[in-house]
C-alpha cells in the first residue's frame, strides 16, 4: 500500500478550505493515525498550525477526542 492510497486531491482541497476558513478558531488539533510518515510530518510542522497539535495512535482515538475537546 502506498502512503497516498485512499487520499484524493478533492479531499485534500476540502481539508485545506476548512483549514483556511477556520484557521484561528482552532485551539487544539488531534491527528489520529497509525501512519508513521503522517505522525512525523505533524511533529515537524505542527508549529505552523494555530493552537496545540498532538498525534495519537488509532487505538487511542477516544483519548484524542477527549484531549481535543478539553
């Protein structure tokens, strides 16, 4: 499986539009993934996202939801 399987250009565009429209409204962003490359990119570039950014493994999805809602 390639890293980009399941990701479409249209989905990325929709995500970017949401990011731009609500950029300063976000207090916390939680990325839930078991993909190492996504976790690494988030750790490297999370400082560019307003508020706090944290990565959680898939088996900690509920914890991620609780954290982001605090």
